[in-house]
C-alpha cells in the first residue's frame, strides 16, 4: 500500500491503547524556539485518537489526520508506520481508509435515524397517557408538598429572622 503525505498528517507514538474502546492516547512532538536562549526545545503533547478497528498497540508509531470524531477525540489514525513488538501486522485488524470511515459513519447514522423514527411511532401509539393519567412524565403530586420545607411559610424582613421558616 502506498501512502502520500499531506500537510495535515501528524506522526505520533501510541502511549496507551486497549483501555478505551476504539480510542488510543498518543504523544506528539513539536519544536519550539526560545528567542532569549536562542535554542529549540521539544514540547510533548498527548492527544486522543480514534481507532475504529482497535488495531493500535502501545509503542506503535502512527500517522494521523485531524478529523472531528467526538467531543474529545479530534484525530483519526490513517496508517501504522512502525508496529511495536515482535507481533507483526498480520494478526491485527487493518486501519480503515477515509472512504471506509465515511461509509461506516453513514451506516451508523442511518441506524440512529431508524431507531429515532421507531421511537416516534411508538410514542404516537401510546399517546393519551399524559401526566393526569399516570404517564411517565410529570408523575403525581404528593399530599402536602407545597414546595417550601414542611409546608411552612418563609418570613422575611423581620429583624434577626431573615429567611427563617415559621410553621403554619
């Protein structure tokens, strides 16, 4: 398989894999120049990466691209550059391509829409069971629950008794 580098490809090392489903933590390196010392320093940054097939192992060197996957996962694996350990790539599942990821996301979205439509239809069938008939939402009112303590009244403005409760 031949890969071409794009401007957005980032090389990283897997720090933690297998603890989260379909995700891994990776470490990226960046050089920052300090103008006062006139020297470059290496900065490390940890990032969560989407791994849809769970192919990554700790120690792998990978290539990833920025792609919003979820709230915290903003990169996706595109290639395993150097696998770690004696275990070869033959035993591992392969990394999905961009088109395969898009197709899988579309199928997942279609299943979600189908479930949502099913719930809407089910809700129309059960319509009529509202709050007053003991439906799920709202619940029933309990006796003596006026909303303030044990049914007492709040007294305010009396010297020394701001916010105290007086029993009725």
